[in-house]
C-alpha cells in the first residue's frame, strides 16, 4: 500500500547566537513556520515521519523529516497526479 502524500505546516525552533541581546530582541523571537510535503511514512502518538524523495520501489528514501506532533499546526492529505513512464 502506498503511504498518503501530506502537506505538513509546523513550527521550528529559532535561535540567536550572539553575545548580547536587548529586551526587544528577545520579545521579537517567534518560531519559524515550515511547510514539508511528502509521503507519510510513519505516524504514532509522538511524531510523524515524512519523506520527500523516494525511488520507484519505495524502498529508498531521501529528505526525511521526523516531526513531533506537538509542533504540527496542520496536516492535509493530497493526491499526486499520475506521471507517464
């Protein structure tokens, strides 16, 4: 069975790496909103695994993301169009 293709919008950590910060610097920090598209390879009660590249046998994968459920803002299943051989 082919796993579903999903679009996942999720929050990623943002950090600042310098010696000193002002109060304005600190209060302006917000997580980055990231969009990941790919096969929903695994889903459990803690995280999902999405793969964005795969071979035709669906045995080799690339661009793999493991995303904790707590940072996911939205996940929508989409259909890929059929492509010719």
